[in-house]
């Protein structure tokens, strides 16, 4: 399963979510890709006021505020019900 974190440098909420995701990787198998929205004008336009945004493959986009239990539940749900692409 692939998870994309839309973030930017200096965002403490982004850093907190990255820490939570690293801990969750010990119980749920997923590959995390971080996208700096400052590097992509389309990402910036879409997410500039919303970061950190978590895009879970086969699941919904998750917007702040992020609560560890809800992030974990969404990851478990996506991992247990993979969608065919």
C-alpha cells in the first residue's frame, strides 16, 4: 500500500504526522512518499492552506486535524480492503 504525505518544510503539524506515520509503519505495511507542495505548483494550489494532507491508496484523503486513532483506522481499513487499480 502506498501513502502520500503532502507537506512543506517548517510545518510542525507535518512533522508530527510523519512521526505518527513512522510509528504506524511498525504495525501496518505501507510505503510513505512525502511531497513538498512548494515543489509542484498544482500541489501548492490544491493544498497550500490544508497541509498536512494524507493520501492513502484505496482510501480517502485525510485533512487536518489529524488524530492518531483516525489515521491508524484509515490505514488499517485501506490495508485490509485493497482496491484493484
